[in-house]
C-alpha cells in the first residue's frame, strides 16, 4: 500500500501519521504470508491500536478546536475502526495465527484507510484550514 500525494489532506501532522500507517501496512503486505504470520498480525494489531489512540486523538482535537460540524459522524467512524481492531484481536486469540485473519485485516485496513482519507479526513482538513485562516 503505497502513499500517493492523492491522499494528502493538507494537514502536515495528519498526513505524516497517514504515511506511517501506509508504510507499516505495505511492510506486512510485502512479507511472506507463510513466515512469521502471527508476528505480522500482532505487529499490525499493535500498531493499529496505537495508531487509533494517537492519530484519532489528533484528528478529533482538530475537529473540536475548529468546531467541525461533522465531528460526531467522523468520531463514529473512528470508533467503528477501533471496534474492528478489537474484533481482530479477539479473533486472533480464538483462531490463532491464520492467514485468513491477516488477509481480512489487511483488506479492511486498506479499504477503510483509503475511503476514510479520501472522504472524511480531506473534508475535515479543508474545514480546519478555512477555520485556521479566519481564527489565526
């Protein structure tokens, strides 16, 4: 999953965090599916958990600061993402280190991230940019 300038939101901090996630997901996609599968899954799940806490807090702070009108909707998307990550953790505990979990998780992350950045995050960043010009 390679970063493209198409994904830039215009907010340097948000974009840097997105690039970090793209890089990790690409590393996992490039890894041999039959080598260290559990390790790869655990790495992604650990990163996703940390990413959710740090990155979503960054975005939510920007939304609150700028009184973003779509805050509740955007936050609900973040909450759903976290629920899915928790579901992957639970599935890993029950099923063990299966390739199916890795594939499902990778597909979920790729689709979610692309859709979220191209839609919700770009809209939020545009609102913040306009607010910043007026307020600062």
